[in-house]
C-alpha cells in the first residue's frame, strides 16, 4: 500500500510540474486602426422651377456615420439627402463623417439660395395703404398724432410731409397693427426734408402675430441717407403673415430730434 501511495504521489507531482511548465499563449491586443474618414459632397439644384430645392450627394470615404447640417437649423443622416429651404438666403452647409472608432472629418460650403427671377430694385404694395390699420408710437410729436408733424404723417403716403419728435433718446418705437395679417418681405424708409443729423441710423424691424411675442425680421446699423426725401428699400426673408409690425429706432445721426418722412411695410415683389 505504501508503495502504491508513493507511485500516485509521484504521478501527481509530475502532472503538476508539467502543467506549471506550460506557457500561456499570448493574447493579441493589437488594435487595427481604421483609416481616417475623408469627407466630401456635391450640391446641385434639384428642380428647374423650385429654386429652394437642392440635391446633396455624398462622396465621402472611410466612414460609418454621416451628419448633414443645412444651415437652417435642420439636419439629416441620410447618405445623399434632398433638402428644400424655406426661403432664400446665405446658408453654411456642413457634412461630418465618422468611423466606428470615433475619428471624424468635416467639409463646409457656403450656399447662396436665391430666386433667379428676383429683382431687388422692385417692391410690392404697401400694406399700410392697401390693407390699412392703426399706427401707434411710443412718444409722439408735441402737437399730437394729427398735427402738422405728428406721427400719422409717417404713414400718409406723402414724402413731402414728415413725423418729427423732439427730445429723441434712442427709444422710439413705431408700431402698426394691420386689419388683417399679411406676409411681408420688404419695407421702405424715406428721409425727412431737413437736418440729416435727425435721420434714423440704427433700427430693428420686427413682426408679431399677437402683438406680444415679437420676431426680428431685419436690422440696420450705421445707415446713412445721402439726400432729402430719399427712399431706401430693404428686403428680408420671411414666411409668416404677421398682423403687427414695429420699427424700433435705436439711434439717429446725433441730433436731439428725430424725423422721418415715410415708413411702409410691403409685399416682397409686385
């Protein structure tokens, strides 16, 4: 029995030593680096009539995921999306491609979406004249709105009359409530008959559906009128019919008084 026990113990020892001498196979921890994505795309008008519609075609390589940013707060993860803009303008289009390891690259272009038939020298009807409504101002002429240089002169359609306000301090607001909402895309200002330092220089045009929440439509800073009774036309992008429009005059050319002959809000084109 002792001899058998010795033999078994010897065998266990041999097995133990044999197992202990075996080397573990090394684990391959090498990470295969994926190639860096190369981002590219082309863009073309998708419709000969609808100038707002564009086809974006992806030409990127070495990617797994895509993200399109069209510059108008909309995005897409499609390979080659068809996109329609709400209105004309200058848009920064960005395509970002990414591989499965998180490496990415981007390409950006500036896209000018413009109506080929649009004539910036022309403007449609004045809604103040065709629809009508009510003008109010934050502070009027001392003689009241109906006086010789009262606020109503700025919407009477006569470039030879004017609205004059003394004691101007950069906080004048002209608000017009139309009888019915209308889709505007332009406005005009006409300078007064004297003292260029009274002309508006910096302002903001806004629109509102309810007279409470206001949306910025257009603004100018450092604008100058080169002559008396000069009419200036401004276009802006808009796809909402507003019932209220207001013009906030922030600065003139240095005078303590303010003057303006006419203000209109217009349909974009005739």
